[in-house]
């Protein structure tokens, strides 16, 4: 049993319908983030998603079932689980000059997936754990100036499905320089 959360196909290949390959998180080099020594550059938005993944991995209800993807098909063995992805982002130039500083407003989505007759109460518990963990790191380890929950919705994946999904939307405010967005 599995539910496809989005219409698109995942980037993670499957070997058979019932044999899904677990996605892996990219590993950053030890000297990542030190100017002049970067071998892998990541947009600050990607760093924020990675930090949120770290913050939410190990929660009591979802454990390590945390994936940075909107299209990963959640298998029964991975529920309850969390999907983390960026939905949209607006950019405002704060100053003009050599720095061209930008204020970015990221619409970050955290989807919790649960299955079964107690799925709704499981989602209630998951949303408590997610909201409290996110509230304890509102600047996401200094990557953002602020983050806050703006909306939560709960739905059944389809009329015949046992899967339920809670969608938590966060606004993450962060700053970059126009020619240096990592």
C-alpha cells in the first residue's frame, strides 16, 4: 500500500511497484560553507529545507520518515511520515548598489502523511510535534530571520484511500545578496 502525494513522478527510481528505493539526502563536504573552499554550492533555500529536515528528523511519531520531496510515493512502511518542499518564494530588493541585498519570503510546506482508522488523531499528534520543533528553531540555525506557521489543512488522499494528509505551511523570511544566493 502506498499513496502518491503529487501528480508528478518521483526522481527516485522504483525497481518494482512494491519495492521502492529510499531517497537519500545529499551529503555536504566538511568544509562546506567556507568561502573559497566550497566544492558544492547550495541555494540558501536548499540549506533551509535541509535544516528543517534535521529539525524534524527524530520526532516521536514520525522518526526518520522525513523526505525532502513533494513527489515521493509514501509506502506503508514510511508512515506516519513527513514531506518537506518549497512551494513558492517572493523576492524583494532591499537596497541597490554593490551588495543588492534581498529579502526573500519562502512558502515552505511540510506534509504529514498517516494511514488507517486512527490517521486523523495520528496527524493531530504529528502536527503538535512539528509545530513545537519548528517553534524551537525559528531562525533555522541562523539561516533565516524568522519562520512562522501560516496555515494548516487536513484532507483524505482520495475518497477510497486510508491515507490522510496534514499540510502545514510556513513562511520563512531570509536574506541573500543578489549575486551570492548560497
